[in-house]
C-alpha cells in the first residue's frame, strides 16, 4: 500500500544554501547556474524560462519573509489531502494547498512531471494540465514530455514555469532520499479550520487506501449499465467544490415521482459512501445503459 504522507526535519537555511544539491529548500540556484542549463534550450523556451525563473526567485523572497519560513523546523506533505504542513518545534503550524510539479533523480539524471508519474495521485497534479497545454500550444517539448534527461537545475526551471502558469505563491523542493527530489508549488494558504475541514472530506478505502468522500445509491455499487445521474457534472481532472453524488435511473424515477429527495425516495436509493476514485470507476461502469 502506498504511503501518501511524507515528513522530514526541515533543513536550516544555512544548510540549504551550503548543501543546495543535496538538501531540500526554498531558495533557487543562482541565475548564472540556471542560465547554463537554459543554454541548451531553443531560444523561445530559453527566454520564457529565464523570465519564469526570475519571477519565482523574487516570489520566493517575498514568500519566505511573509510566512517566516525559516522559523519552522519540520515539513510534511499529504497526497491524500494535497496539503503541505510546515511545523515548528514550538508547535506552530503553517498549511498550504499544493501541486506536485514533478521529481528529479540525480541517479538517473531525469525529470519526471507529476502528471506522468504513476505514483502521483491525480488530485495533486491535475493543475499541471494547463502547463502541458501551454507547452503544446507553443511547441515546448520539455512541457509535454513526461520524462526527459536533465540536470539538478532542471527541476527548478520546470517548477518556475509551473509557478508562473498557475499563479503560485511559493515553491519548495523536498528530498525523499539521497537521489530523489520532489518539487511543489503552493497555490494558497490554509487556515487551521480549513485544514481540519479538509481532513473530514476524506475516507479510507480498501481499494485506493484513501480518497475524497463521494455518495452513490445502493444499486450503483454492484450493478452496471443502469444509468448515472449526478447532482453536479464531475470530471476526475477537476477538483469539485462540492461532494460527488450520483444515483441510477430507477432512483431518479423515484425522486421525480416524489418531486424531491424525501424519506420515500431515499429509502429506494439507500445512499452509500465511497471514495472519489471508486466513484469514477462506478461512473464509467454505469453511465451507458445496457
């Protein structure tokens, strides 16, 4: 079973600077170093990357000062919630929603976009579709190829582009071991109440370990081809604001007869709780009536 919660002691800023190639951190390599990497790219992509790196470098300075990042000794990220947590020894917590941009292996010298990594849940990489679409529209192969060769600075260059495209408020590089680094961009801050509420939206699942809460009628659980009626249009690549809810055609008939969901129509539906990944498996199985 995959463990979606990862934690580590946060590296002090002095160590981040001195051991940049080996430690996690928030500071980008120097512009000169990034330029060396970009010199191998086509001119249009080089220009765009150069601007993106400059923008992220300035953004990081503001981000670190605004949130006093250096005052936190530990970090955690949870792929189930898509939440990143900085924690201090004094008990302070700082939470952010994040996008898993991708990872770089210093052993294989390859960059792997989050959307192309089978171990990265869609819920934390779905925002990268905009980055990929931008790459396709402009002929930037590095934004459309899931896995490609690079060096230790490739990760920050790709992260800078993602941050620019997705209006990030900051970024972070987390070392998973001695050779693999994961890059994140933060999209917005979560309050403690918002973080606690987010945890309540997820359940454990025997098939998918955990996932966001979704609701389906009893018939959709076991049957197939019996219709799929939704309270709101769903898309596995879009994180909906409301919970997913669906019921079969017979339950829809019961709802229409009653004019609403009431005790009678709910007795027919017998709503069950599933995770969001199960929800989309059920949807595919039932939306075409046999």
